[in-house]
């Protein structure tokens, strides 16, 4: 009886100590949240989680609360970027002098990325927009089979099913011709790929396979494991490049059990044979990503630079000065606002034929590649995007699969609509994440009240990520309109300074709108109390999604 009494006292004491320890740890984490989190909404959400979910909240914050890509990865990546910047400086390229030939608004937008990444605006590109998976696969395969020296691929998801198998086989065949082939895939996004036999098959065929941001039990302790490489890039011989929303997946096989329909993606093929171009900037991004993964990769970075990216920075300020003068001329934008050419009515675009492969190539396009990564380049794409919306004069058209804005982005969109800018948001009716869907819906009411037009896409999971501002500026790439893409993922976008190409993008968005249903404010307000409460409750945690 005495032993039972003593054990009861011990249990009570242990329970009290546990409660005190939990309270002290929670209090310590709250202080840390206040110190570390720079975004008020994120800080408030984490504090709510810590108090609402005992123990679980603590574990969650330890794993996912702070941006930490790992000491060694950050060290290698910063050293790689410094090496490349030093190489650029050695070529004495004056990017500030180049940007003087852009009009004021374009120069201000381009400077945001220029200051963070060192990548400026280059012209003389030929762009081809592809919105059909068959067209994208056919184009990628053609460039793989035609490659002579180098192939660089960087994708969030590689899923070896369907037509992707033909593409992987083409990569193996390319090495037999003496082509150097590198494939970098995200560890989590391509989990099934890294567990398949294809990795060894590719390595046996002399394809260099790299795992981006690998995860594991020990790595969970030393770094945040939900920071992902969400980039999609393909580069061939430093002259042909691809980016967009398309992963290396076959939509006829991928996530067929998700009940959201076929994934709808877009890709742009970029071609340039100039000494300095954005394709080589793509090669620079992929090269630095590969070199940051392991010490062995980093030790060979100088050779990689000489082989893949050296010509990116060959040239003089005078050469760029002449090229960027043509940028201003091609846009019809001089220093005097009165020299602007007359703009067409909003969305005055011709619908395409039923064959969506019919987009013609557009030449003489000026581009700026904008890569972003946490702790390295900051939130450069997000900052560019928000500034572009605030600068809009006539229209903003957004196509995105996931829409969970923060206060600044929500303010940019609502104030744009209130000052008479036509703002259109097109999102899928169904997405593969219920939490994101509910959080997204909570923002519909303030957007509709401000005059933003919202359309729900019915023909599958619309995975394209496009922002068109007025009729001569477009941001196109891998970035979703949510906090994960803006603050956590490694992403890449292209800023397009060209009226003809932007009109093509608007035509593409118009085609998606034709397959969407408009969301009526009156009907949306008639939803049940429970539905509204659920959306708003999950919205509280939207900064963490």
C-alpha cells in the first residue's frame, strides 16, 4: 500500500514537472517566434498553434517554424553565388548602366531582382508558348535528341511513368553521343523516382543524377525539411531553355486518384544564340543548385562555370547598352510618357483555334530571369510581383492553382480594383489540398467586395502560374500565389518585357477563362454559416500552409 502511495506521489510530481516544463518551453518558443518571425501574420499563427495544440505545437515549430536550409547547404550555396558574382564583376559589366535604357517603371521592377540576383534584362530571345503536354514532350524530346554538348534538367517532380520514360531513355541515349547530362530533382517531390530503379539505370548510362535538399531523420534535426526545390528548368547547349509549371510527369498517369482532373500546365521554350542571354542565366541557376548539394559538387564548380556558364558574362557595357536601347524601343516606352504607343482595349485578344499548339514563336523578346531561395535571395519574386500589381494602370490577370495571399498582396489586389484597374483571378474549382482550398476561399469575399473578378476553372487542375499586368509585362514561371512559394520554396520566374508575348499570355489566360465559371458575390454570400466559419477558421493558419 505504501509503494502504491509513493508511486502516486511520484506520478503527480512528474505530471506537475511536465506541465511546468511544457509551459516554459512554450513560453521560450513564443519569445523566439516574436524574435525570429518577420511577418506578423505568421507570428500570430504560430503563437496560436503553440497554445492550441500542446506538445504537437512545440514539435511542429521545432520542425517547421523557422527557415533553415542547413548550415552546410547555405555555406556552399553562398560560396557558389559569390564565386559566380566575382566572375561577373571581373568582366566589368555595369548592370546599372544597362537598365538606364528601360522606361522608369520597367527599370524599377527589374532593379528589384538585379540587386538580389545580379541577373539583368537581356534581349534577342525567341519564345514559344506551349500549353499542351503532347507539345511539351515532343519539344523536350527533340531538343534532347539534338543536343551536342550539355543537358541540364532541374525539376521538382520526376515521375517515371508514361511519356516520361521515353524522355529518360532519350537522356541515356544522349550520353552515348558524348553529351554531358545532369538531372537535379527534389528529394520530396521526386520521392517515388528516387526509390525506383530508374536512378541506377540513369547512373549506369553516365547520367549525373542529383538529389536536391535530401531529407532524413538526422537532417530533420539540423534543418527545416519542408523547404523544397520547386524549380522547373531545362537547358540544352546553353542556347535552348525551358521553364514554367510543367514537371516531368505524364498527366495521363499523374495523381489519377486525387479526383481533381488532369493537370493543366504551360511551358515556355526560350532560344537565344547571343553571347549573353537568359538561357545561360538558367544554366547558372541550375549549376549553382547542383554545386550546393554536396562538397564534391562544389569542389568542381570552377570547371562547371568554365564549361556551362562562362559565356553568360562575356561582353561589355557598351554591348548591353545597345541591346537594352532596343528593349525600350520595342516596348514603345521612352523616358517621355507621351511617346507611348496606343494600347488596345483590355483583353482585346483573338481566341485561338481548338489546337492549343498554334501559338506562334515570338522573336526579339526581352527577358529577366528571377530565381528566389530562402536565406539566399530573399523574397525577390514576391516583391517584384507585388510592385508590378501596384504599378498596374489598366488590368491585372492572374492564373494560379493555389491562392493564399498575405496582407500586402491582398491590399495590392483590392486597391488596384478600387482604383479602376480590371483585376481577374482564375483558380481551379478543385485542388489537391483541402486546407489550401478552404484557406483560399476565405479571401474571396474581400476580393469580390473590392471588385475583383474571380473565375473557377472546371476542366481539371489548372496548374499554370501567370501574371499579366496591362499588356506589356508578364511574370511567368513556377511560383504559386501562396506563402510557401513566396517565402519557403526555391522558385524561378521570367519577367517578360514584350507586348506581343504578353498578348499571347493573355490569350492563353482567356482560353482558361472560357472554361471557367464566374464566381458571383451574391451567391457566394449565401453560403451556410458552417462553410463560412470553416474557411475563416482555416484562414487563421494560412500563413503556415
